[in-house]
C-alpha cells in the first residue's frame, strides 16, 4: 500500500526543496534591483542569511529521514560500492565548490561583481554546480536506496536544471554579446565543448588554492561524516 511507505517526510522534503528553490532563485533574480536598493555587499549578506539557514535545515532533515519510505535496493554490502560512492562524492565537490573562486566576494568582504569565467572547471561545463549536484545525488541515492532519498535527489536535480535555464537567462540579459561568446565556447553537458573542439582543457588551471581547498574539505568530511550524522540525529526534525 502507498501509505505504508509514503511517509509525511517525503512531502515535507518536497515542500522544503520548493521553498529553497523559490528563495534561492528568487533572490538571484532580484539581485540587480536589490543591489541598487541596498548595495552589493548588503545584498550578498541578505542572500547568505536566507540561503545558508535554509540549506542547513534541508541537510539536517535529509540526514534524519534518509532511510524513510520504501527500500528500493540495497547495495551497501557490495565491496566496490562504498569506494565508488566516495569517489563520486569527492568528484561532485570539485564541481560544486570551486564554481566561484573569489571567496572574498562570496563573504562580501570585497564588493561582489559579475564575472564571466572561462577557466578551470568552466571549460568542462558552464554550470558546474548543476553537474556536481547531479553526481552527488547519484552517489547518495545509489548508497542509501530509499524512496525518500530518490525523491530528494529528483527535487534537487530539477531545481538545478531550472537554475541552468534561469542562470543563462539572467547572464544573457547582463552579459549580452560577451555571454553569447562564452556560450559558443562552453557547454552545459560536461566535456561536450571540448569534444566538439570548441574548447580546450588546460590542466594547469586546476593548480590553484580553490581546488586544494576542496580536496582538504573532502578529506575532513570523510573523517567527520559519522560525527555529522550523530549530531544531526539529536535535532528532533
């Protein structure tokens, strides 16, 4: 019966994902007007004050309910699966986090600016955060194998696919011909522009602190992952 596995947490997560998508993409769309009203730094702080707590709630709720619902498959006992999941997760972080390199702008220490990057990970895909999220979802859905995790992954992927369209639309209005030139040399699908000879892969561009930071972050996360699971279980959500 559907009611035996379709727990309320499925619907709660769908609602949380929808709310996060509206807040995150909505604030991104309002950025030009918001920056004119309160300035780029303050708007970046506002964006963070909305997005980070919302994302934290999503992460905690996911951790606490990841095994809810129907167990669709169980592959955790297969020896090769665990290292595969960690490799995929580490790869996803390489796409997720160095997408924006200027951490001082992210923290609003420097004035946030609009940048059209065409180096490093952008040569592989113009939307690395979307690619990273898809890889992360594949890894965790494979490992956990529940209907709740599948619903969460579908929601996250749909949001990021919308963000691809929404982001390109905003970039096109802001960047004009410069953005059109960028799209002609890059691709959304990973490595497509390189295969089509519209782009080249410059390995030396990956030798930078942002990528080293991701590697260190991944190693730390691997060590503290059990502690994170234990800590979130103390939150009654």
